[in-house]
C-alpha cells in the first residue's frame, strides 16, 4: 500500500508564502491607518491565521485524496 504524504514541500511553501502575505497586509494596514505598528499583536494574528489556513488545507487535501481513492 502506498503511503501518501499530506505535508510536502509545495504545501509548506504555500503556507509560508500565505503567512508572509498576511503579515505584509497587516503591517500595511496599520502603516496607512496612522496607527502604531504593534509587532507582537500582528505576529500573533499571522501565526494563528497561518495555523488555521494550514489545518484547513490539510483537511481539504486529505478528503480530496480519500474521495479520489474511493472513486478508483
């Protein structure tokens, strides 16, 4: 039986780039709204958002592979 890999280089790269994009958007929003940039708050939001996005991506990938196997 072939062992499937849910976590691969592509998914990790997507997750890191998503987190970086969210970080840049949050810093930009604070910068242009003339509010002080709170690094710890932004970093916490980015980490939590990235974790949730990663879990949703893994679940979607898992169920799509499961559905593909069921179809074959």
